[in-house]
C-alpha cells in the first residue's frame, strides 16, 4: 500500500493548517505569520460544505501549488531513485506525485470538525530554512497535536518543504513508502509509476 495509516493520520492532522494561497504568501512578513495566515485561508476555502469533491480538489491543487515546493518535495521523496530515472519518468512522476497528494488529502477537508491551531515558536534551521512549531487543538479535548513546518525562502516568497507531525517527517515516511514500492517492483521507477497511475486513476 502506497500510503500507510500512520502517514494518513499525520497528513489529516497536518491538513487542518497546512496550505496557503499566493495572496497569503505575499502578505506574510515572517515564517510564523505565513503559517498562521495559511491555516486560516485553507480552512476558509476548503471546509465549505456547499462545494463538491471536484471543486474542493481544484481549490486544493491551486493552494498546494502556491504554498508547497511540490517539485522539491517530490524529488526528495523519490530519493536516490531520482538519479536513475529518465527525464520522461521524472516528468511523469512529478505529475503523478501531485495528483497523488490531491487525491489523498483534498476531500479530508470536508471532515473538518473545528480544529484550531497556534504558532508556538520559529527557529532557524539553515540559512534558508526555518522551523515553525505549532500545535493543533482538537475540540474533542484530546491532547494537542504538535506539527513542525519546514519553511524555505524569505518574506513574501515562502514555501513549505516538509511537515513533521509528532516527530514523524511526512516526507521521510513517504520516501520510505515509495522506496518499498520500487523494491517490490524490480527496483525501477517504472514500478512506482504504475502504482501511482492506479492510485490516481491515470
């Protein structure tokens, strides 16, 4: 299975606050404000009950492209197999990877049940990366979920490059999942592409 239960749980928790529109990115002056405004705009756009799955998927894809460095994440997730893939395989993989994310997570926003979040702190990771620590407060009274966003760039041009939920990196975990699929299909990227086509209906 390409996406295991642990990854899905983390992604659903993270999806409550993850995405931003380009307008939000332009207005944000710091990584913390970028994440704070991102969450509210995602909730406002994607949790509307009157829209259907197709419209929610369309909105999600637009927001995803505006706030995440999807190509960079895709290359990281493919790991060492990126170097052995052909140019044609790389192009198809990145397209399927985006479709996979949209199909896996977009409609989760329809299940939004009032979760809220707050930014706790921001620390420098590298010259270009900042780690924004947040927590998601669940209305059920369960303990808050800790989420750390790796944000790359400078004011007005931020992108999320990884999300860590309760200490588990979504990118690293997904990389392990994809690597397992590749190994079980002869060690070539072609096997992963076939699995992604089936998963996304392409």
